[in-house]
């Protein structure tokens, strides 16, 4: 399956993820206001320019949630507040296909609780990235107990879009590591 990526948020992490993803293909950024759209668009383009990347129209920034209708992998990247994240998840639910994977960029909130708040815990992943995203190579994935089957689909976009070659990514359920999901890693994950 070829994932169609989207980012819900317009801050530093969201823009960093969008910029790195745009170097590999199309990415949609969903922002909450016209002002946020303008700032996010400028930030993503500036980051791409600093990376020496020509994104050739690979970035769509919009405040219209209908742009998410064809997204298959959506990363929520808003403030570290459970209520704010739950509000975003509720808004996303109205516009995403049932098979879409939902990720959160939390670094401190319980993944299981966020997965339940998402309304799709079986297709949920915690995506812990480090700032500034274009410069930091580590990505940690955390899966709630409710996640269904092996997390291969969730790892795919991370390894292809956000992990740069030679980066190391960790995957875990709870606190037990299940391997790395980097493109340069020869070990199987899971």
C-alpha cells in the first residue's frame, strides 16, 4: 500500500515532519486557521530550502479538513495536552477513512489513553520525534496494547518518509523494545 501522508498541526514538529516527508513525496498539512496555514506553509518551505530540497508542489497546507479524506496515515502534532489532542482526534474522525492509521507525536502522554481517545486504538501509534526534526535522526514508535497485528504498516511511512538513511528508529509496545525500523537496518522489526 502506498501511504498518503497528512500532518494535523502547524507548529515546529508538524512543519519539520512535513518538510522531511515532502522530500520523499506528497504530504498534506491540516492547520486550524488561515494564519496558521500561512505560517506553516512558509516554515515548511524554509525548512526544505535549508535542507537543499526542492519539493516541487509536494506540500499542501489547508485549514479545510476535507483535504484529509484520502489520507491513509495521519500524524497529529499539536500541543502536549490530552484534551487538545482528543479534540483533534474527534475532528479527524469525521474526515478519515476507517482504515487510516492515526499517529500522535506525544513524548509524555500515555499512548494507551490517547489511542482510546482517537476512536481507533487498533490503528494507532505513538510517533516520538526529536526537534528539530530535519536534523534529528531518531524516531521512536510506541504501540498501544489495542494495536492490531504486527506494526509493519505503521513502521513503513516512518522508515521511508521521516527516517533519513542511516538513522535508527526504535519500536516498542509499552516499555519493551521490538527492534529498529530504519531503512538502513538489516534486522527485521517486530
